[in-house]
C-alpha cells in the first residue's frame, strides 16, 4: 500500500510506523492498539468524501495482538 499511495512509498518499507506519522497520529495509534489489546477489533479513523479508513487488528491463534492494517473503503453516498 505504501508504494502505491505515497511518493516515497518504497523508502517507507521496513521502517517504523512511527517514522511515517506526526505526534498526534502516533498518539492515536498507541491509544487504539491499547484498546485492541483489550478486545476491540476495528476502529474508524477517517470518514470523508475521498474514503473511509479503518484500523483493523490482526491476532494470533490465541488472540494476542500481532499488529494491525488499515482498511480503505470508497465513500458512502
């Protein structure tokens, strides 16, 4: 996704997620991951005329959080 959507996308691969986000976004990511560790599965991040973006948890077989991915949807009308 980074390669397709960001001008310097390839340079982002293998770097920390926090290198790519400002302080406010970093705070949100930490907060949402904490909620996901407590059981939340998905959170709406952005809902505008271009798209809706959700943060979706990825868990292992025992339910432990491995990470997350961002799910994009076209705008709803």
